[in-house]
């Protein structure tokens, strides 16, 4: 078993974990930096002193409206200053925050609302139409605000408000307008701020996890403070530096972590509504960011940006990636592009999950470029075990990754069956979270992510890890994207099915298949060879979170099999 302090100094080993809620921790970390810039948005700069003043205003206003400790509040937040004030005001009141995605359609919004049953929903006005009906049916009080409140462009705000009025999304009642509520509560001082109780549910985030089942995750916001403190020891930014605020923090665990880490580190958090990967490079240049977080797709698109110029990213010293695994070849290409643009620090890779308040492993100081996820962060322990017996496996042997630490979830929301299925107790009674990820620990102590246990299957007598095949195939220049699924053969076993998106659809398929078969045969053996290959001219399907969607491909395979349109013998 790997304990976190095997990698760190005695100072870290003996360090204590913080107590209190997220707001208490933030205030303590900011007290000597009140004149520093906390948030920037459009042309506006907001100091830490102003930040806390606005949080206090919002907290008093929400308290006056009836929000108390434990009140369940759905929050549809976008990356604007008002959203930051709202979030920490709710934290100060010890309300229970349900992170609802502004990308949800009406069906998904209703699903999440019915699961958690909030008393209030605080939302950007443009999303009102997506939760109007369940809010009325469940007697939920809406509080709405414009995502453009902090913009200096009055013309843009006028056009936006006109559009919202015409669409019917905007509630014109003063009682539902956030800014009116804040104004009304400005002189209200009869507020009681409760103490945080360790182990209480302060946040509900949503995840599909490796099972693909949509679940609410009950989290203790106080535990997020411990994760932030752990990152103090492994990340390099200093107070006053700038971090790009592009990752949505209203509903994404990684986004919440990045926001809280930046503000507790006394950085300038450069908020932007431009969250698409296509805007990543231009926003890094515009904000002169010293730190940035993106998924692999952000860095991949940046590496291909036609506007990429030398020395334009020389300020960037902490590029990080998360959300899904970075394919080694793509990581190499992205790092080359960053070096060309003046960033000399390789992208820091890692592993994290909503159930642990995001990160469990990181590449120390951005030094890793080998495709591993690095070492456990401080206060997180990990081990590799057999998937059936949960007995610890030797170094170099692939198995299931178990983790524990202060950020570990309390439970899946009102789902005892799923909760019991992911918690494992060892012979000493220690509680572990079963990530259901297959990983291997190397001799140097680094961990390598191999794949999702659910995606694994047996071909012949060998275990097949689709992610391993995908990483190998991306080394072939003709291949842009690839997803590997499993299909049944005539012997009631399974064969790999390759779904390959090409850079040049008109390339010689015979030559390409020879490359594929030679590489796979040499590296992974005959069992990993494809039973079926399908080529795509366009990008492969992705989930709402921007990740490649194996389930979509599995459904496509299933449909072909049912219609007898799938060749069930191994491709030659």
C-alpha cells in the first residue's frame, strides 16, 4: 500500500488538515492579501477586499430570503463575478449547493432537480425555460440574474436583455431578480453564520462515473480545503500571478477545485465566458495567464491553432490537464507547441474524480511526459489490487486502483446500493474508494492509468484494455481519433472493434491497416487485433462533457449486429 508521505517531506507528513467551511478557509488565506486582485472580468478588476464585501452582501440578502444552514439550493452558475459571490455566500451560510449545468436541456435539468429537490434555484436568466416546469411543480423559488451584470458594454447588455424578454426566459418580477434582492438586503444585519460540521453534505455534484449511471455525489465542502492545501505542495504559482478562469465551476468538480485553489492561493482569477477549446489559446494570450487548466482537447486544439506564434505564452508556467487521459502522442505534440510559443514547462498530467473532490494523483512540477499520472497528492493514499479479491498486487502488475483521503465522498445521493458497491474495507477496517480504473504502479513510484474496468473485456485468453490500443493507434500519423469497443465473435467470445477517425479519409486503407496490424501485433499481441474496423471522415461522437463517447459506438455496433451488417470474423 502506498501512503502519501512515502513521496513527501516530514513537514508535509506532520501537517494538519484545515477545519471549517470553504468561506472560512478562503478568508483566512486572503487576510494578508486584501489589496491584491482576486477576479478580473471584461475590463473590471476586483480586489480580495471587494470580493469579501460582495460575498457578505450576497450572504445577508440570501439569508433574508430564507436560506439557512442545510437549505438545498440548486445553482446554475456561469463564470462571472456574480457567480463567485453567490457560491461563497452560500458556503458562508452553510447551505447545501446542488451544481446544475447550464448546458443541461430541459429533460436533464428536470432529472437532476427531481433527484435533489432544492428549495431554491439560483440561475442565469437564460436557463429559466429549462427548469420552469419542474420548479413550478415542486414549488421551488427561482432567483435569476444576468450573466452580463459585470460587463461594461451597455449595448451588449441591452441586446441580451431584449433577447431574453422576447424568448420568455427572463422573469421581470422584482422579487425574483437577484440584484434587487441584494439591494433589498444591503442594510440587513440580523444574520447568524453557523459553524461547519465535518462530514455534512454541503455540495451535490453529478457524475456518470465509470459505470455510466447518472449519480449525485454527496460531498463535504470542508474537505475541499484539504485538497487545496495538498496542492500547495505540488503546484508552483505564487500570490499575484494570473490563472485563466475558463473551466466551469458551477457544476464541475474540477472547476470548483481550480476556482477555490486560485482564490485561496491569492491569485488573480481571470474569468471568461469563452470556455470552448477553440478560444483557449486566444484567452491565454489575452489574460497573460501564468496558469491554466484544460482537458486534453483544449491543449490539442491549441497545438493546431493557426494563430499560434512564438513567445506569446512565455508567461505560462503551470499548464495542467485533467478530465480524461491525455494520449501520449498528443501530449508530446501539445508540449512541442507550447515550447514553440515560449512555455518551457511541460503539461502536468494527473488523475482525479468527482468522488474525491477531483485530483488524486499529479505529475510533480509538470516534469512528467511519459503518459503516467504521477504520484498521489499529499493526504491521499493509493494501492493496486485484484478486482475480485481486493488483495494488493506487486509493482508492475495491472489491477484496480483504490484510493482514500480527506476529499472522499460521503455517499451517492440517496443511492445506498451504488454507495455500497464502491466502498471497500481492508483487513484493518480502513475505508477505500474503488475507482474501477485499471492502473499499474511503476518501480519509480509513478502510477499509469490503463483504462476503465467497465470497458475491459477478454479476447481469447487475454485481458484487453481499449485505452491501451487507442494510445498506440494515435502514434500512426493518418489517425486523428480512435475508440475501441468489443463485439462478439462466432465462438461466443469478444473481439476488439476499432472506430477510427482519419486526418485524410482518402488515404490508402491497405497501407494503413498494415501499419495498424504490425503495431498492435508487435506491442499487444494477436488478441488485441481488430475484429472490425470502421473509418470516419469526421470527428467521433463526444459526450456533453466533451469526452469521446464509447457508449455511442457500442450502440452502433449493437445495431449492426442486430441487422447482420457487422462482419464477425477477424479483419485480415
